[in-house]
């Protein structure tokens, strides 16, 4: 039996395993500030890779980055009652702008520095960006406005879980304004597709892209779309959303333009976002009982070289050999960027370092000892194939030149393997044969139930509420209407009425 | 006489000119939120370039990026009285975590959601990062810890000026811990040098790097160093600082390690930062009466191609010609990166677009009309040489192939020209012949006095206070002790005692 690097397995306790990966892979830790985490270098390095690759795609589709204030005056939220009802309640409120000593060595908010109007730490920037759009947009010539912001946002959470639900998190939020509904709808779907292709191609996260049902819409949105990824415990994680807002926000914020005919019209707006939550998804899709496995495209270091030193004179030769290897690797490009190879010279035992990098999920770990140098070889571990069939660590000795020649291909192969494994798991765990509610209920018995795609009649209002309630009793939600689902034929499993479309039902984070 | 693009000149009103550049170049605008600005795409694009280039240098010197919470519990500030005295008073204080309706359609902080301990929106992250260091550092093997954070910070300001002094600003803050004082001092100077070379090579901003006098030290620091740039009105702008903190912060935050001999020691720490203030410096050093001039290395677009369209059938041919030109330029690299060329197809008049890009300070603007296409030419404007000697706009017609061949060289030449102009201006405006206080006073008469480098005896305590007071009466401050200043010979102009070093005295932002 394999002795794995973590002391808890996915099978035994998925939630504890998730925390163990975060801790053992040095991704993040509790900060001492309620609901806020410290994102450590390896975790932040993955976020930087996500940022860089997603930002490239956001810019390639014509968007420009801006920065808007972290504070939003309370009155801005009052303009849109619906918006406020939806989620704008649990927020951090700034009420004072000065601290003073209380005379006993303690600091307190200065009563004489109370703000006339409290400020809210942004939970999202729709309101303040909408105000800017109203200033910027006068004529059809000013449209479309296509902007994006990378920022921290705060939503006060009572029960937090690192990366998945924290009071402060990092994200990008895109906001656009258009002259026509058709163009705004096209934008909404374009960005949904950017998220889908980014998640699949870069994070190796297979997802289902589709429209959310009415009850899951962003407050104020006409239509909300999501990408949903399947975690290894069978639950769904919403990993990105794109909203068509119609003229609802333009109305509240007075975003009007003169059209070509000289008439005043409301702009059509959209918004879309992806956050550090994606890292939670990456962990729960690609992690295993030895820790994290990071897809090479988003790995801060793709190849880590560990010299096996023994405080002997030959150490210098080993380090020199490793440096040469690092330089040889750095000449190559993979996924359109130079290979990122690290030489780990920290003062620690080679085995400790090896297992540290395994737990962090570096795609390729290369160990170099005296014997390797003598033979012109290196010892290679591929993180996606850690053990041989006999349960031993699969570390293979290959000539250095061969490793250098094959490294980029190996990285591509690891990226592909992680995607394929996740894709197969997701495909194998979506049932499409459920045709009545009892069967649905039965499908979600057991510990790793997966998802179920069923017919429904797209109920609205009270009828929809009833469906939502029935699902809620089973801890289920409607994730979305997969864009690539088959045409619905037959009856709705909830209402019995003729089916209109097929929906994904799942437990979710 | 030249009719310039802005309606106010540097000569007539420098402060108004500064605001005009920010507005006309679409860099930033008032947000409606007190003290906070909206950074618009062109301004944010410059910040992104600064981030990318500085981040590369921060990483190349061995630092890793992390992310720490935006909120800091109030009690953290109480641990270091000195720290609190210095600057930690004007801060945004979060006291509630929920809004509720007051029943009259207004939102108010929910009295039942008052925080037990108020949270401060980070003004800097020394305390919260120090707490993490205390967790991370146990042994000498854990040192050095070399980390950096890109983040927004808030210092409540009563009188704000865009980019120079805003309540919220963006910056990077580096924080490191070392086993020895020598190593920490070396780190402090290394990062000062990173700032100097970055400012000069990337932002084309000549600076004077040196140590701050005792009274200008960061609270709690043993030594503070700065880079100082000279604005066109002769004032100094501190554009980056690097602090050696000794064991002061380690003591307050209990950052201890076991050394190789098994004894417990306090770590030696440093911190260093550069902010969006740099953009204010860029404007005041490189701007002219036609708007901003952006050094090519930090220009979001280095070459902007403006097709001159007339709603005629030949328009399509002009656009095709421009697209070819854009593709031809993108093949080339300059400063180690692909040339950034934009084709501006917005629906506006060519002349409006030309002057828009001149005001924004795009390094090269290329106009293409029907005649250019017919002759295989382009019309080129270099932003650093806008007018001919006769006062006419210097737009020269050159063969397209020649422009493509020469574009990278032209960008290098513009980068160099902006630096040289600023360097000459700074060098010409530092006086080194002042040997008594009366002469110093006289040197600062007039509207653009520049800087004065003088001898001083490095007074401390009450004697220093007296010097600071005398300077303050003239609105002057000691900027720093230039690292490359000559050896001081003679008497201190303040105390008459033998001079110890030479200091820079100036008015400052």
C-alpha cells in the first residue's frame, strides 16, 4: 500500500483533505483577521499566472483595465433597491477616518472624525463604475465602453473556507456598455466563452457553460451565465459568471446616449467576473492524496531542480551541473512562454525538498546527485504519474540531454493528462437518464453522487419557487442550462409539463 | 507663436497645468468618493507597465509576491506606539459589518452588527506581515524571507491631489527578514538601487538616491533611503523609499530565530515601497504644454496608427494599409518586448484623434491618408519633437518600409531623449556653491529655484529640530544625502561646525 504524503485522504474526509492541501502546499493560511486569508507565495504565484493568462484574453477581446475606488458611498446602494436586496447587506462599513488614544494606551475611533456618510468597502463595483459610465457616455460614438478591473472585494461572510468563501477575495470584474441589446448579449456570451476556454485550456478545468435559472440570477440581471466545474467529491463549483444586465443598471445610473438618429436611449450593460475561488476549484479537481497537482500553464515553476548535496566537495560540481540544466531548459518555450525552471538551493535535505515540491504540485521535479552527474543523467519525477504499478515512487533516470529535449513535450503532456483525467471524471459522473423526481432523489444517495441532467419546463415565479424548495430539501440546486445540452424531449420531472430545456442539478459549493 | 494643445501652460500656472494634463490625457478623474480617484485606461495602462517592469526586477532579485488582508485589527497598531505616533492616525476605520434599511428607504449601519474590535483599512502592512514573519521564521534556515505585495492602501488625506496624494493609492510594499544586520542593510541598499535604475531606465526619470536625515525617517526605521526626482517647477518628489528597520519591528512583533549556534536572535527587517505617485512624477517631469509625453518603455501603446478616413470607397484600402503596417511593426521587438502598435479605428475625425494621442503622449503617432497609401508612405509625428523650428507641427512623410525599419530605433531614441532632457534640467538646477544660510535663502527666491546641495554637520535631536524649523520657514526640507555627493569639506551652513556630509535641500511635493 502506498504511503501518501498527506495524512488525510480525499476518500476519508474530503473537507479535511482540502485544508491539508492548502496548508501542506503552502498556498494560504489564516491571517488572524476574521475571514481574511494570507495568500502565500505558491498560492499567489498561481493567482499571478491566472491573472496574466486571463488578462491577455480579456485584452485580446478589446477590453482595457481601469481602477475604481475601494470605497463606495452608502447612498450609491440606495439607488437600486433590488441590487441591495440581493446581496449588498453583509458589507464592511467605514464610519470613522481617524484613530485616537483613549488615554489608557489603547486606540479608539475618534468620535470627532465620524464620516457624514458611511463608506462601504466594495463588494462589487457595479454602482461606482455605472456612475463613471454615465459621465463617459454621451453619444453612440462613445460606445461600446469595454473595461475591466483587477481588485480586492469584501463580502462579510460568517462561515468562511479558504479560496472558496472568504470575506476578502481577489477578482476581476468586467463592465461594459453597448448601444444595442444584440451587441450586449453577444458580449455576455463572448466573455462566458473566454471563461470556458480559459478554464479548460489554462487551468485544465473542464466546465459546463450555460445559463442560470431565474432564481440564480445576479440581482438586477436579465440573464446570468456560469461555468460550472465538478470537484472530486462530485459537487459543483461555479467558477465564473457573465451577466446581461439589459437596461436595468443603466436606468438606475442614468447611462444614456444619443443614437445616430439623435434620440436619447438607455445603454445596454454587462458584467462578468472570475476570482481567487478558481484556485479552490483547481485544488479540488487536480489535487490527490499527495497534495496539489498544478497544471503546467499556471504553475509558478514548471520544473524544479533539487540538487542532492552531502556537504562534500563534490557538491559544487552538482550545483554547477544543475545550473547548466536550468539554463538549458530556460532556452525552450512551452505554451508560448519560456520554460520556468527553478533551482532549489535552500538549506534543507533533498528528500524534504522533493516531497515539498510534490505536495506543492510542481509538474516536474528533477533530482540530481553525484551519481547522476557522473553518468550525465538526471532523476525525473512527473507529478501526474507519481507512483509505479508496484506502488514505488516513479523516479526515472534519463540522460540530461534527453530530459532537456523532452521537457516541453512532457509539460504539454502533463497539462493534457490533468485535463483528460478531469474531463473523463466529469463525463462519467453526469447522469442523463433520470426521467422522474424519485429517480433524481435516488441518484443523489451515496457519498459522491455527481450531477444529473434532466428535463424541465422552465417554470417561473411561484412554480419555480416550489421546484427550488423541493431541490433544497435534498441540498440540491439547479446549476445551469448547459449550452451544449441535447434538445429536451419529454416531460419536466418537476411539473410534468412538456420539457423546454435540460438543466444540470447538483450539490454545490 | 505656437498654439499648444492645452489651454494652460506650465509657465503660467504649474498646478493648473498638472490637472489639465491629467484630464486631457485621460489619465484619471474624480470618482465622487472623497479623496479617491478613478484611474482611467491610459493612466492605468501606464501603471500596468510600471508594475510589469518593476515586478520583473523585484523577482529577479529573489523576492516572491504574496497577498495579505486589507483589514488590520486595531490592536495590531497598539503594539508599536512609535509606529502609531508616526502616521497611523488618519485611517479608515471599519466598525460595522452589515447595512440594514432604516424603514424609510435609507440604509444605515446595523447597530447589532458592530464589530467587537474595529478594523483598519491597511495604511501599510508592516504589522500584519510582521505577524506572519513571526509564524514563518523559526530557524536561521528559514531566513532570509523576501516578499513583496502589490496592493491598495488607504491613508485618510484632507487635501488631495491626483496621483500625488490620494486617500487610496496603489503600490508595492516589499518586506524582508534577515539573519544579520549586514545582510539586511545590503538588502535595503539593493532595493534602493532597483528603484534608482528602474526610475531612470524605465520611466526615464533621473533621480538622486540617498539616505534621509533622522527627522525624515519612516517611524521605527533605523535608516530610510529615498530616490528624489526634480519636477519642472523645481520641486522635489520622493518617488520611492527603502527602510532598514533593524530589530525594531522584530522586537514588537516577536520575529525570532534560532541561529546556527542554537541561540535565539531577533531578525533584522527591511521594507521598501513605490506607488502610483510615480505617475505624478512622470507627468511633472515629461509633460509639456501639449500634454503628457510617455517614455516608450512604459507607454501602453508605443505607436498609434490613425487612418484618415473620409467616408469614401478608398477608406477600405487605407484601413487595410494600416493593418499591414500594424502587423509589420508587431514583428519587431524593442526593450526586449514586442512593439506595441495600436490601430485607432474609433469613429472620430483624424485631427481629433491625432491631438488626442498627442495629449496622451503616445511616443509615435502615424497618420495614413489616401495620398500616403498611393505613394507607399506614412506621416510620422514624434512626440518628443512635436514642432519644427518655424513653429509648425513636425509631421514628416516617409516610405512605409523605412518607418517599419526605423521604428524600434526611433522608440529607443525617444526614451533616451526624454531621459537626457530631464537629466540636463536636473543637473543644471542643482546648485553646489552655497556656503552660508543667507545664500541658501537667496537661492530659493524666484519661482523655479531648483535644489541646493550644501554642507552640514549632521545634527541630531534639538539641534536638528532647529535646522528643520529654519528650513520650514522657507518651505524647505532636507531631501536626502546623495549617495554620490562629494566628500564634505568646510563648515556646516546651519551650525558652523565641521561638515560631515552634503545634503540636498529643496521644496517638495
